[in-house]
C-alpha cells in the first residue's frame, strides 16, 4: 500500500536558519507528491507539488525535489521566518487513486 | 472567490446529542472530502464523494457517523449520538478532478472544532 513517512517534530529554528523536513514514501506506480502547510487555526493549504521524477516544486521560498531513486521529497528553505511557523504535511497521490495519503505532519516553530 | 465554507466553526455539545457539520465546496469542484484531525491520531480521511456520490467511507469510525451530499454545493457530516472521543477538528476539502482521478490539489475549509462534553 501507499505510505508517507515524515521526520518527527517538533522542529524549532531561529529566524534565517536553513530548514529541511524529510519525507520518504512508498507507493505503487509513479505518484505525484505534495507539501501542504497548516497555519495555526486554519485548514491545510497546498504549498508545492511535483508530478514526476526530478521535478522541483517551489513556492514562497520553499523547494522540494522528487527523487525517485531515494523515494524522497524533502522540503527545504534557505532562510526561515517567524511567519513560517506551522505544521507541514507531505502527501502523495498514486496512479488512479482519488485520495491523498498524508504523512503525520511536522510542527515547525521559528523563533525571532 | 469564496473558498470552502464550513459551519459551525465551533460546536460544544453534550454526550448523546446529535451534531451536524456543514460544508459548501468551491463551485465547480467535483470531489469533496471529510477529514478529522486530533493530536493523537493526526489527520484522518473519513469519507469522500465524487460528483455527489460517496466513493469510499471506510474511514468513518462507526455507524454513529453518516455523511450526505444531496447536491454539488452542499454536504453534511452527522454524528448521532455524539461521544467525548468524537472531539476533534473536522475539515471539509474540495478539489477538481481529471476524467479519471483527483488532481491532489485540495482546498480545505477552516474546520469545525467539535467539543463533546
């Protein structure tokens, strides 16, 4: 079956630090990969996506590269801000599946 | 454009009472999903619809939970009778699919926080 494994949080960083949140997956076929972000008190929103191997998704300074050889989709940002404090979810959509498989989420706190 | 609209935003009720949560998806979206989020269990998919038809309800915890989508612009999630362990944030999400599959780009509402005393 499909599964997504994220690094456990919480992650606490100082402002302007480099961020990496690891995500690995198991899936049949060639999945599409996503990062969603949930700010406090809100629903999840799509942050970025990649639909095939070696694609790089990017948005708001965040990046993630679809690595088929390592079945990974790690989220990175070069310089985090306090406003990036949120929960980040990695997810996949495999083949003709009509529902996402989400990871457990990683809480990020950025301190000023 | 209006996003996914959920109501109520907060609900406090007593054990045994009926709870109805409501969702209006984004116009034109053909997929609708109900999720539940708790600290202990994370984000759980309860049920989803495609073109108003329930496709997979295997995530519905038990017979106390039911969901309907009478038309393309409205869905309800009902819990009867409610129990304290149902306390959670319930999210509705919608998306636009291709001819065969969901695109994976979900738009979430702000959630309904349910507390059952």
